[in-house]
C-alpha cells in the first residue's frame, strides 16, 4: 500500500466523520433561510471524501514519506489552526484570519507579492463577504 492510498483513506474517513457526526451535531436549521446552514459544510465533506476516493484509485507510484522538515511544517499549521479556531470567538473572524493567513504564508515560504496579498487579505474578505453579505450568516 502506498502513502497516497493511506492519505486517501484518511480523507475518506474524515469526510465521513464530517458527514455523519460533526455536521449533523453542529449545523442547525433556521426557518426563513433560503440556504440550509449545513449545505456548504456537506458539500465540503463530500468533496474531501470524493478526492480521497480519487486519490486511492488514481495512485500509481509510491510516494516517499515526508521529510522531518515537512512533518514539522504540518504540525505547525495544525497547531496554528487550533489557535485560530480558539481566537475566532475572542478576536473576530477578519482579524484572526488576516493573522492566520499571514503566518501560513510565512510557514510555506511564499514570496510572490500578488499571491501574498490574495491569501492574506483577499481570501478572508471574500469569505466574510460571502457569508455576511450574501448569505446574511454572521461569522464570529
């Protein structure tokens, strides 16, 4: 079994956990909304599981195990994500995401100015506008 297939299986398991446990327990319907609050998380969970299936089916060659440096980067991003989730309620969405995205840019060593501006400012603002303005769903 290759590393790609193992990662595909993990993606399928995570997508299933989202679909059958986490989303149903945490997304509540509210009358009068055009879009059910669980729609977008369900779409993301199906996408995660579907991409896991594609990865299992399409994997052809062995993928080497990650280096120690890559492993520590993943751990840093996971820890940073946990801190960002905790900060959302205290600081608010936009402030947290600006800092979170800037730190991610540093961790992955991105140096292209257009990409940096897009990730640090553009992505949080677009996500905020999508939920707050278009869907009228408050973010923390």
